[in-house]
C-alpha cells in the first residue's frame, strides 16, 4: 500500500480509500465491520462516508452508514488509527435530513447541524476531512455532459464565502481538521482557494469527483489545479458503478448487483450510452488479452494518475473487497497503458 499527502497537510492517506455507501442498505453492520477490519489489516487507513449514506438515500437508512462506522470505532477503540472523511449535503430536495424539515443547504446553520449529527453517529469528536458533497449553486457534475451549460444563478444561492466561513468555524472549534470538495468544477475549486487566501479561511485540500476509464473529465481542467494548487483527487466510482468489471456486457444482469436492485440508480445514466458500452467492451478485451482482472485494471489505472491522492473503492462482498484492494499490486505495463490510451483516443469521455 502506498501513502500520499492529503493536500498541503501533514496527513498521509492510503492510496486506496474505503468507500462505505452500501452499508445500511446492501450491507449489514456486521458486514461493515468485517470490511473495516480487513481493510485496516491490508494497510488502508482512509475511510470515506457522508451524512447522506446509505445509497440510494431514503429517510429510513439515512445516517446508518455513519452509525456502523461509529459502532466499529467504539468496539475497536482505534479512532486514532484512521483518517476519517465525511460530507455535508449540498442544496437538495431532501427534507428528512434536517429536524426543521427544510431542504438541505450550505448555510452556516445547516453545516453546523450536519457536522454535529455526523459526530454523534460516528461516535467521535472530530472528522479529519469534511467535504461539501455538492454545490449550493446550479452545477453540471450530475448532468451527464462534459460541457458547462450556462444557467442563471438563483438569488437565494448560498455564497461560497458563507459556506467557507461556516467550515472555518468548525475547524476553529476542533470538530473538523481539514476541508474538501466533491462534485465541484474548476471555477468552484478556484473560488474556494481564492476566498481562503483573501479571508484567511481554511484551504481546500482535496476534491472528490467521479473518475474512471470512461469518465476522465477531471483531466480537462481540474488536473491542472491539482498540479499548481495541491488539491488532489479522491476518485469515486473507479469501476463506473460496476460496468468496468464487464459484468453487465451483452445484456447480463447479475442477481444482487446494484443495477439489478436499483435500476437507474444515482448517476447510473452516465454509463448507459452505446459509446460507453463500446468503450467498456474494448477495455475489458484489453484485460482479457493480458490475463488480468478488468476491475483491478480499472482501479489501478486510477491509482497511478499523477493527480490522484486516493481511489475510493466500494464492495458488497468480501471477495470484491479483497480484489479491489489487491489492485495495488497490479503492474500496468507500458503496453497495457498504450492500448488503454488508444481506446480513450478513439472514444474519449463517453460517460462524463
């Protein structure tokens, strides 16, 4: 396992981060604990969660993921061995996450409430990395398009400065150590960096966006920010919600898979185009040619990118988890990378 600096902090995080969004929906508390135990044994010291989880989100399961992590901390008494990341929900129609039944926003009141509830569920008094799950303003990360589409900004949009000031208060209070972004754009990221400098507020240390073989949008603008500003990527969905394993090719629908259970679940539309299916076939064919696991190839491709801080994996079965973590030992040769690049040139960004 490799360890990398989290932005410009003194924190070293494992290059594989354990994602947790299935815990409380597809995975029980006992299974969550088993995954945590195994991951720690393999050198993973980085866990990512969110107040929103489990996914698909609903009132009955919201917050369960953090609760399962909290019960593990209590049982193991090992909070100091883990770098813990969580997230606050951006603007949404989800009104069951706040006691006031308001829709989630990135105001001071909402952020303070959210972090206090997360700390309670996680059974800890601090979170190492607290991330803005998505912006308050209109944005394009969930649009399925690479291009930015002009849209007037609603008058009631919470300004980034207000959000950043609220996060700064939580850093001063010791409830969070560092801040990060998620599903953010180059403009939004630079705005956070500018405001942190001009107003002496906490500096963003990471950005958690989708990145995988069929969605390399991060390379278009955000990778340059990583290069100059040390805001590294925490890539989610390295397997493109499972499609890059090849298990959905030729109309297959494995029993118990997320697609079978939830159909067009969150962001699944990204991966349904014919171009995406064709690109997936070509990537899987490369893995078969070199007799390697296509899932491990996809994860390792993310892991070796120069802008990558940590690749977030997720699994519902222990066999999946073990394979995902073991991807760190896969050698992607120059020949394999050359063939991957050829596919990308032929079918660039099919699933942004």
